[in-house]
C-alpha cells in the first residue's frame, strides 16, 4: 500500500523555469492538500481540494497553480520559479475536508537558483 | 501574527520527565485541533486530536484544550529519547488545516 506518492523527490530549477509536482494517493480519499515547509515556518498551506472537482487557495497561493486531475491525483505547478519558492513541498490527503487527519507524502525538495 | 502560534524551542527535557508543548490559535470558531509529530527529514504524522474542552489521554500523551483561552497543549509523560522530534499543532479552520511553526523537542538520556 503506497499511500501518498510524490514525484519528483528532488529538483533543481533556474529562476523563471516551470515545473509540476505530481501527487497521487491510493486510499480513496476525497481531500488533498499541498503544503510547503521552510525552516522556522512550520507547514504553510498552498492550495487544497476538498473534493474532486474543487480547489481552493490556502495561506500562500501566489506563484502556484493546482489541478485536481481526478480523485487520486493532485498536481502543483510553478509557472515561473523564483528563489523564494525554494522549499520542501508536501502533498497530503484525507478522507474528508473536516477530519483533520492528514496522510502525508515523503516530500519533494525543490531548489530554485 | 500567525493564526496558530507555538514556541519554536528547542525544548530540552531529561529522559523520564514530562514535556509540555503549547499552542495558541486566533480563530474562535475553530472546532478541531491536532498534534502532529515530525522526525527530522521525515513527513508529519498525526499523534493526537481533540475536539472538546478538557483533557484527552492516549498512552503517554495527553492533549488539553481550552477554547475560552484559545489554547491547546500536549503533555508527554515519561519522555523517551525516541520522542525527540518537532511537534506541530494544527487547527481545522473551515476545511483548511492550519499549522503552527512547530516546537522542537529534545529528550536527553
């Protein structure tokens, strides 16, 4: 049982390049989330999808876009990467938007030069 | 001011002692509260949740909630070196799970 799978695990970009972080869950969860984690800042919510077909902004959505491709997959896109987007990105899923029990992927470490 | 605040630490306690981790939140409408543990280089995992005022115990862990004071805490009794990790407080705000900055706990043998 894979749980939540994120790809890639590591990526180095140059300023201005674009990329997509992929996330897939096999737990039949309805809700999916993208967070970023920076030293001393905890986890900050970028975007979330309470259910298939819906997406909403979190605390720090600027510079990102998301797509809930289907119930299993939720991708995060950086259209024009900036050094401030250097971070560890976590995807998570939950049975429902109101449960609070999130299952996290292993994280994707992104460096923007 | 962040919506969910924690002391970043590090908090250092000797093995066998009680570790006390604190969290305050700003949204009075919040109804559910969570504690996650994150080992260095790993992803967070849920260890406790609490919805009602008072205490909730699970093994060596006790979560405490005071909605009037907008305060949540986590007590770890008989702390072990394996409890050394960052503890993240999280508050569900209308479907968005908002995290504090985390408190780093170090348990010394």
